[in-house]
C-alpha cells in the first residue's frame, strides 16, 4: 500500500493510505533537522511510531514494541552517505544499489527506475499501475 523510490539523490513517496478499504491521503516522508530524509512503508500508525523512534535518537533499547508484531513497518533513511532501512530489529541495513524501491508498488517503480525514470516519476508510474498506491507524491533531495 505504498511506494517509496530512491534514485541516488531523491527519495519520493506516494500519499495513499487505507482505512478499512477506504483510501485516504497522508504523508509518509519528511526531512529531519539532521538533513536525513525518512519515509516508511506498512501500517501508517506503526510507521509513524518507527519514524518518531528514529527522529528521537534511534536508541536500540527504545525499539518500538510494534516492530515485534505481525504489523511491523519499514523505515527508509536517505542521507548524503546513501540509503539504509530498518525492519524488525534496530539494525540499519545499508543498500549499495544505484536505485531501489520499497512497498507494494516496488516492482513497477524498479522497472521505471531501470528505464531511466527519476524517483518522482517512478512513484507516479507505480501509482498508475499499482491500485493501492497513489494520492500524490512527496519528495526530498539529499
């Protein structure tokens, strides 16, 4: 229910969320005071908890309890050093690929990126062809 795309300099995210089968618009990405860009996939509330955990210092001993459930979220962090993500443990997984994508629209976005689209265009294309992505695009450049 999300598409997050990275093209090596821009992190872009769609804005669609689902509440009981009803699509609504929300924000899944923001720039922190540190300059890092953070975005999440998964349930919006668990994603927001994970984003706040990172913004408040990312202390391993304060890892959100929600990440131990079946309803965990993924946090993507982009900086001048590249991109990494967090899933079920408070350990950053660093991605060394030139571009990548996360969420239910990732396959469509990866195809778009492989054909030369930037992250914004990849989110737009995934939003056209993946029915649970859409409602606009937010993005930040590193």
